[in-house]
C-alpha cells in the first residue's frame, strides 16, 4: 500500500472518540477493531465494499469502480437503499480492467476516459472513483487522475482510496468518511440555515427507513440538512458543516467522521437509534435538548414531549393486538453494530425473550448496552457458524431467528421461522411506525400455520398409505 494510505489507516485506527480503542495497547490499536482478512478466504466484505456501501446512497452522483468487472458486480446493489428522486446511483459504472490493460499499463488512461464519458453523457454533480485491489497493486494513481479530471472537466471527481486488501468493510466505511472530509464536506454553502439543522450519520435509508423518521423531525421543525448518506444529494452532503447537531446511528463505522466534523466546525454529536419505541423517543429528546443548547427555541423541548406522548400512544395502540401473539416468544438475534442492542431493546419492550445476540461489528459501548438490557449473563457471540447456529436454535428453544439472508437456510433446516433484519431486507423498521411493521413481520413468521404442519409427523409416518381407502369408507360388498 502507498505511504499516504498507510498513514490514513493508522489515523482512523487511533480514534480518540472511542474509549475502548484508547484503552488498547499501541500494538492492538494498529490492528484496528475488525477481524484481519485472510488472503484467499471470504471475509464478509472488504474495504472497497465498505466504502461503496457508505457512499453509494448519494443518489445523484456517479459511482465509478476502477478495477475488473467482478468487483463492481460483487458490490452493486448490495443494500436496499432507497431514493426519493435521482436514480443515477443505480447505474453501474466500471472501467472493466482486462489483463491486457494491466500488462500495458492502460489503467490510468482508461480511468480518465471513463470519467469523461460519464460527465459527458450523464452530467452528474460529482463522480466518486473507487480503487480496487488490482489497480492499487499495479500502482495506478487514482488521486492524480481525479485531480487532473477535476481541472480539465470542471466537476468534483473524488478518489475513494480503499482497495479491498487494505482491511475490512468497517475500515472501508471509515475511509469513505475520510474522502468526504477531504473533498466534499464544507465545499458548498447552503442557501439558508436554521437553528434546528441536523446531520444524521450512518443512516443509509434501507428500504426507506429514513422516511419513517423525517416526518417526525419535520413536525418539530427539525431539518435534516445532511444525511450521510441515506437518500442523499451531493450538495446536501457538502453542506454538512453548517448543521447544529449530528446524530450518529452507527458509531463503529462513522465515529471518526462525527468527531472530525466536531473538531473542524464545532458541531457536537451523540449516538442514538431509531429502532424501538423507547430508543426513538430518547433520540428525539436528545436532539431537542442539544439543539436548544445550541440556540433553538426553548419550546422545542415541550413540543418534543407532546409529539412523543402522541406517537407512543398510537404505536402501543397499534401493537396491542400483536402483544399476546408474540409475548414470551424466544428470539435468537444474529446481526451486528447498533442493531445488536437497539433491536434487543425493541423486542424486550414487547415482552419477547432474547436468548442470544451476536456482536459482530459492535463496539464495546454496544456490548455494554446489551449487558444493561439483558444483564451480565447476556449470551453474546462474535460469530456463529451454521452448525453452531443450528445447535443453538434447537438448544435454546428459539421461536424465531432474526438475522440476515445468509442464515435463513439454517432456520429452515431447524424448522424455525426467520425474519430478515439486515441490509438486504425490503421492509422498513425505523421509528414508531417501523416498530409496528417489525412486530407484524414477527407475528406473520411465528404464527404462520405452516410451522405446525412442518413440525408434525409426515403423512406416511401417521399411518397413511398411498392407495389406502379412507377410514370411513364403506366395506366392499361380498359377492
């Protein structure tokens, strides 16, 4: 790797806003928080994948992958991030490097031609260029190409230097944040500002979850100046330096971005969640309090409490028919990050029992929250291979598995219902409305009559024979 990339990686691994990170030894900090990649093995996402996931929801920008075709094919559409307008982010752009391009050293020329063609044909407000392993290994200088393209073509062309071999998906998230700090945030001034402008960091509008939150904020007069990067526009991201407060939804991925925004522009931040009724209410209260401290009208606090009371009453009324159908049911949760505790909290509010939760991609603070919710004996695990997951489902008597799509076949084999909670899902579970949707999904899964049929004995094990006459059939006449 280049010296510049090594320096950048070392910088994000020395995160002072993470108390757990600062408690490590110098050597442990250099290793970062993610599990090191094993060459030649599937690692659940690389740095390039993480960077693309973080930035692709900037919906009006073009996202160009510099590398072989397979890199873009593997990363395209890996999340159900929805857009309320532009759809350019759904178009796949790649330089499609071939062996001949690599041998002849055509990579940089091909990259510039691709940037020029995108700008001529689509006229995006910006082009993000992602490095992948192959051009990084052969020495293509995407920073220099992007700088030249900016000068020649008059458009922001941003290099995202996060080749896959640099590290994990989480590192890619952080490097994407660094690219925004270096080239985007602070480059555009908003037409107007208010005392209630906020940033939401680490929210990707999966299946439209941001749209379940923004109406609540709008009723309070709180404006999302910049969402990084759910349903985002390039200009909005560039204006993030004029917000009053930042809310961090996924701290492990973008805590560095939040901290550096605070250092450069004096914008305080907090970590919160919009999963579950209580967590949504707490997030709204914290936003209101911090905005008032920064100059927003005092009555914002009272209006927030009134909104919370109204929305909580509506949510609990909508949940009442589901409560007896899901209360006491046992859930195995296999996800990560902030969902490892925020979804646990949401399920516990309904009287469900969480028999275990994974803590993949979770910070020490996330783990502490789980212990606060479930107690010191909380069953937490970093990874759960398919064989162990199957055994855990059986041993715990779990009534449902809540996880990502890769685990659904384990649930089917164990004859246990499954609900998708991860990035590929097509239902939105944020805020009060989303909580009702989540419980409805759990009810549909757990109480589906097919499970009684599936778990019962097979017809041929219950005395049934292919050509047997019905039990009440008349005996044949003797003749």
